[in-house]
């Protein structure tokens, strides 16, 4: 083994391992969780925890949450009702930018109940049908009407910095495996990972560097720009047109270093049209450490929308995260974690979260006090008096509230970009069925230059993972409850405005004949 490689492996050996039992009751469900760090051209997996998560409630069998006939019968009527004129998120008179709504509203103070927050950004206030989370027909609509039409985030350009670098993104929701590669000419492209010969999967590695992609079945090969490069015994084929036998291209566009793809053969709108006003609002942000993510991945037995919603409101923080997150995002001045402000950008949405100024995150931990300065939190929130380019950006914490923690930016349909003063992180929510989801989070953290930095990284990873695991059992128990059909509707608090906007957009897109109609 190369000594340098051996040292790298030793440095990447996890220092912490903990078994976490999330809050709840009932029997336990084994769940393997892995963390990865960016190294070279790939995000290398480092297994660091095996946890036992309570299974709350009853489950039918290994399929997880079961389809509810009662909910299914109600779903069509509910979709028709919701698709009526009450979907006002595209008609608000607050502010309109082109074909998109770009509306913003802030509370006078988080402790002052603002009954107009939801209405002020143009949303309805009705209860929403649980069938949107459980109905198999609704899920098929979402696959067709949303995921096969919308632009989908798949990564950052720093993941493939060099010519020949690539990664593979498997997207079960659209039955596709996609190669994203930086070709020898430096251009980033995407292709369906399917051989032109017998439609076999070509590249089986998750990432790497390659001048050619070679199908292992019969050794057909393609260059890293997707062109057919070699066909063994080519003379034995009948009128083979090489130009038509390359890897099938997938539409790809880049915004601010973020790579988006669209699996439609001919996308109905450009990425810029899809992003609308949010493209300008969040342009020019100086992302910290974009080449060094910690990657967490988990599988939830829950609908993708339920998983995404969990990361889109702080109303649950006091109940589910009393020790890990509640000290930061709730406090005497704001016991329920109400947001500072909310903005809607067409199908996309943003929210600024409140930070407890009295929080003392490491008051009872001598080790953490040594690792971190007294005014540094595990989520990288601001130090007193600090200013930097992120904080000064016009559309980050747009009200410039002194007690700001971070902004949650939910790009439709399934990507979160969360920004704080010293760090940014993302969540991806990929449906695998109506009741299962693959979740991936990337926390972009500084590279360790000292032993102390390395310990900070391990401590941060442990703290964040604990909080994520607390969510796991609760989200799955909610899916079981919705699938029972006992409650045909869910009710959203003012603090859950992003969740409501998401559902209204899902209904709108599910019923829109074209993407332009969905964005209108």
C-alpha cells in the first residue's frame, strides 16, 4: 500500500461510534447509517454507526407502511378540490416577478402570533389530505408530472474538478441511472448510464476518473464526452451508425456551481426559467468549503414529502430534539421556534430560522469547550459581532435579524439548501416508492489541518447524526399513522408554512398539463 494512502485511511478512521435509541416506544428496527467524506474525486464511505431506532405503532410486514384503501378512495376527490382556485400561491398581490411569485413576509416578533403569515404569502389555510402521502396513484402522478419534468439537483461542480472525473446518480423515482462527468474538454455533461448494444448498465462504480466508460457485458466503450469509442467485432453488425450509438445525453445546466439535470428528452423550460426569481435572489453567495462535505445517507419508510417537511419547520424541535437542537432553535423568547421570515419564489420557498441568543451549547462538556470557542455552535451559527460575505448578502437573513440562525431554502421538488453564517448544508429527498425515501445530507465543513480540527469534525458529525436519528423513528411512525386512514387530513401551524406551500405546489404540478402551466 502507498504510505500516503495508508496515512489517509488512518486519518479517516472514525473516532466515535455510538448506539442511539431515538425517543419513542415499541419494538426496535435495525438501521445502518453511513457517513462519507469527500476525498479526491469521490465521496468515500466511512461506516460509523449502527443504530436501533424505535418502531412506533404497528407495521404490517417488511413492506413498511401499507396502502390505505380508504385514503386511496378519497384521494381523487381531494386532489380535485385542492386543484381549484384556492391554490393562491401563484396569485399573491404582495410581489410578482415575471411568471413567478416572489413574496416575503416576516413576523413582528417570533413570540407575537401572526395569524396572517400563511395568508400573507398567498396560501390557503385548509387542512390537507393525508392521501397525498399514501395514495399509490398520487405517487405515480408525482413521478410523471414532477420528477420527469422538473430540474433536479444532483451535485456540485467541486465533486468532479478534473477532466475525466465522474459520479453516478441512481434515481429510482424516474427509473434512471445517470453518469455526470467532466469530459476531457473540461465541459460537464450527463448521460443515461445505458449501453447502446443491449441496454446494459455501463458504469458500476459510484465515482472515479475515466477516459472511457466500458460496458462489461461485451466491452463496448464510450469516451467521457459520451461518444461511442470502440465496438468489438464491429464488422459483424448490420449498418451500425456510430454517431447514433453514443450514451444518451441528459439535459444538464449549472447554477452557482450546483449541477441540475432534467430527464425529459426535451425539457419544457430552461433551468433559469424553472428557478425564476430565486436564481437572482441567491446568486453570488460565497459558499464555504464547497469541496469538503460530510455525507450522511439514510433510508426512511416514509413518503418523500413527509421526510422533506421534517427538515422544513422548527415546530417539532422542542419535542423531538430537547437536548440536541432545542437549546439553539427554541428558548424563553420563542418556545416554539417560530420563523423570523418566510419567502416564496414560484414553486420554491425560503425561511429564516430563529437562534436562541442565550444558548450555551457546551456548558456541561469540558471536551467540547476545549474543542470549540465559547461562541461557536455545532451548527456553525454566528459569532457575536462577526460579519462576512454570507451574512452581508442581501437575500440571506433578508430582515437582518440579530437572532438569526440559518436560512432554509427548499428548491422544488426535493432539495434543501440551508445557509448559516459559517457553514452550508444540503438535504436531498429521493422517493423510491410511495412510502419509502432515500435521504442524503451533505454538511460542508472545513478540512482538518490540526488534531483539534479533526476532533472538531468528529464531534460535529456525532452531534448532527444524533439529531438526525432522533427524527427517523418519528417520521416513520407518522407514515404508519397516515396509512391507517384514521385521519383523512393533516393540519398545519403557521410555523409549517413551507410544508403547506410544498403540498399546494405538488397538487398544482400534478394537475398541470404543461410545465409552463405549473410555473404560471
